[in-house]
């Protein structure tokens, strides 16, 4: 038992320290995700070692194990703390709900092989979001949603792909100059458009679904990181009043997501409210926040809710915001230091060089 617990302490320490390395291989980056699970295991190990120490009456192997387990709990807890209700909220609650400036959005990774379209359609009819974003949606999903919504969502952008990276945008509000873009890799689409509010004001919307680091998708996180940071640079340069939504295939507390927020200056409504873990819908013990919404300081939060099961491996995320540019000074803007700006530039340049060296066939978008 001594060897088992000591080995467990070493493994938990490695799992905690590995993400600090600036390595992009998936075997390293994968440990960004299960921080709550690692902290829970460390807490159990700490309890066992304390009980054994109390029973033995003298400190032997237990003391090093206790120190390691305690250190792991503290390190993981510090990273997750901003995404609890005890932390300071980064995006403030709305003070006055102006219906003409309100924008509601439902983001749903539908899982391409999932054929339970009725669950999502019922959810949309119940919540009536202004914007519906679907990810992993192919031609079958497009046909189902087009038939269900008819003229309810007259403004649409469709990218039906069968490579797990299709995406669709359905909108009640007018879309101004919608575009499908292929930012880093030519088989990974994104959407950029302006959305006209009922007040007549316009805000910019980015929809992303970058490729994740995994043994089945990409050996490195470079593609994901570069796509996020390229958009962050664009947002910072344009100073746009904008929203960014999608399955970012990254957790809220990772270095890349925090770097994205600092470079772009966008706010995370999760901070100070909870993790709102959207993946995996069917494995409660392995669940973390992969689906995100970020907003510029011109927005305030009215509501954020993780929705119910739609047959996908993701839960949809519903967010209600109010556009309040007159109050933006009340929300401090995240800022990047010189080192972070340089890191973002280096990551984007490296990914663009590698993508240019590859000849990946481009998907065929359909926008409307």
C-alpha cells in the first residue's frame, strides 16, 4: 500500500506540473482539462495519508505524500478558483434590462452522429434565442433545422461538413456581411458576421470550433491555440464590440484560454459564477467546460445556463446579454503584457507556416 500511495502522489504531481511546460503535444496538453478530477484524487490521497499517519503515530512515508497531495490540491484549486461563485465576477450583471439591446444565444455542439434533432428543436422553441449556433452539424442536421424553423430564423449561415467541423448560424436578427472563413487550416471553418440589434446598433459575432489536441484529431494543440490567438489579435486590433462563441476545445482555466482573453480583451461570464461544464454530457466524473462565450466590455450578463441533454456529448450553453456601451468603463479590460503578445504572435506565425506547407483540401461552405 505504501508503494501504491507514493506512486499515486508522484503521478498526481506530474499531472499537475506537466501543463506548466510550454509543450504543445496532446500528451501534455491533455492535463489542462481534468484539474477538478486531479484535485479530487489528491484530496482522497491526502485523507488516506492523514488517517494512516494518525494510526501510526509517527511520520514516515506519510509526510511526503501529505505534502505532495496538499500541494496538488492548492495548485489545482488556485487555477479553478476564478470559476467558482467565491471569486470576483469579471463580467457584471445587467442593471437595466433593455429589450431593444438584449441578445440571447444558444450554442450547441450537436454531435454529428446524433440523430435526436427533436431535443434541440424543442429546446430552441422553448427558449426562443435570437441566435442559434450549432457545431458538428452536417447536411442532415441542416435539413432538420431548416424544416423545423422555417421563417422563424430567416437569417442563416450554413457550413454543412461531414468532418466533425460543420457549423450553422440561425438568427432572428439581421446578419450584416456574414462570412465563412478558414483561418489556419483549410478544413476548419469559422463564421464572422455583424448582428443588428432591435435598437439598430450592430455588434460583431465570431463563431469558432478549432481542432483539439488528441490522438484522433491532432498530435499538437498548435492549431487550436493559433486559431484562438489569431482571432484575439484581430479583435484587439479592431477594438470591436463583439461576442465570440463556440466549442473551443479548451477549458476556461488553461493558459491558452487565459492568453486569448488577455490578448483580445474579452470578458468571460463564467468567472465568478461557476464552470458550467458542458462536456462530457454522459460522463459526470469526466466533465469540464469546453463550450464558451466571451464578450467585450460593452456587454453585461443577464443570464447564463447550461442546458439539458440533447443526445450529444455536449450540453448546450444558453447566454443572455445586454449591450450597454455607456457602462463599459465599469468593467476592467483584460490586458496582455509584452511577453504574452510575443507568444501569441509566435504561435500564430508557426501555425500559419505549417499550414502553408500542408495541402489540406478546403471545405465547401454555403452561406445565406
